[in-house]
C-alpha cells in the first residue's frame, strides 16, 4: 500500500467533467482523500459516498465528502444498498482488484437502471510499456501504468470485452495521449508481423482510457448467466434464446462449476462446439465417455466435431452409434432447438 499523501490527493479534473450534472447520489470507489468528491460537491448538489482502504487517508476523506466506508472494495460493496447510486466512479481502481468483473457485477446491483459508471484505466499497450517488454526492462514503478500496486492490466479490447461480458453498455470511450518517439526498428518489425501499424501507433500513444457505461437492456438476462442457483441447462437456454454472448456462460461454468458434473460437461462441450473450439469440445466429451453415459446427442456432438476436424472415419463411427445408444439426454431440448449445423 502506498502511504505517500500526494499519491491520494489528485483532483482528477480530466474525470470530473464526465460526472453528470444531474447526478445527486454518487459513489466514489477508491475515494482517496476525497478531493475529487469535494470538487463534485462544490460544482453541484450531490451526496458523495466513498470507499477507501487506507485508514489514514480515509480519515482525511471524511472531512471532504458525506460518507466514507473504510476497507477493501470486496467487503465494503456488500454493505451498500441496492439501486441507490446514479453515478459510480472507479478512477484507476480496477487494475488494483483481483476480480474486477466480479466487483463490477456487484456494483451493477447498486446503481440505478439509468445510472452511469465512470471508469478510468491505464493502457497497458502504451508504447512505454511495450518498449520495456521488448528490451527486457519490465519493472514496476511507484506510480503510473506499471504502478507496483497494479495486479491487473488492460488494453482497449480487454476493457470492452470485460464490460460487455457483464452486461454494461459503453456510452463513451476517451483517452489521454502521451506523445512518444517510437523506435523505427520496432515499427518495421511490427509491420513485418502483419499488424496494422496505424492502429498500433494510435493506441500506443494512449496512456489511459476514460470510459462511461450503463447497464444494457439485456443486463437482467446477462446477470442470470452468473446465477449458479439457476440450472445450467436453463442458463444455456436463456443465452441461446436471447442471442447473448455464450462465452460468458462458458467462462462461468469453467470457473465455478464442478468439472465432474455430467450436466456441466454436456453444456461445455456444446458451447465449445458452437464457438468452433472442436478439439476442446472433444476432450470434454471424452470425459463423459469415461462415465459410460453415452447417448444420441453426445454421439451427434462427437460426430460434428470430428467432421469439422476432417476425421471422417471416426465421425461416421459416432453417426452410426446414434441408432443404438441410449435416448436419454439432459440437453436434448437445447440440441433440438439449437442444432449444430
């Protein structure tokens, strides 16, 4: 933990203008000394609540904003009332968290349906970082992109994926530019590798991204992908029926579900197949084979994957097996309504 007072005292004027003037109940995660919240209160009528892990710094924040929860975000967010805030600020916070997606998902319950997330995140694809990595000089620093307290790193695409995956819809995507002179040899090497040099030069100039986001119209449905109380087959049906990103569910099963559970294995094999990851799907199906619970639909998925991998002989074998194996299948309805083409 950094104990330098100057580290916590930045006014963040580049973020202040993104806070909606009509926002009246604001949550500032990692509020530091509360200077940012104080600036908001000086500009508009608003109740500002902060969360700060550093106890000494939090005592200063109490003098500047209305309420301060002292402790880590993971524990303090559970104490907040649902549907309470019309703006939640995470200024250089997500890179400090072990599971930023989980925290954002929890915070989505605390923000109103029309509330705005305001997020700033350092850009790991900045040229200063790339240059250090290329020449083997990667080292943490006291502040900045390589701040020694950062445990997660983000690029533009990973930020977009993270927000989309938890049902947040991006409203704006801005950036801070840090102009640099790039080594011409590196530019040539990048061009030879087939990377779009214009995109690289542009994104490598950005030191930080500023993102605003709201809960998407599909938020309640996407949130069900994270609800382990709902039967896994029902969650799969919800995803397919509403054209949701099935990688959300795939990742959830991989992270939270017992991999020896046959039902989970059925669904995983299907999800990997529809995402064109045929070899992984087959490896999962092989686990099911070991349980001796083969049925028509598993044979069909086996046959489909093997055909895609041009193993036609083995694909035909499983096609022929369809007629003689058990008819029972926990995902029979899924495959009937959403067959593998």
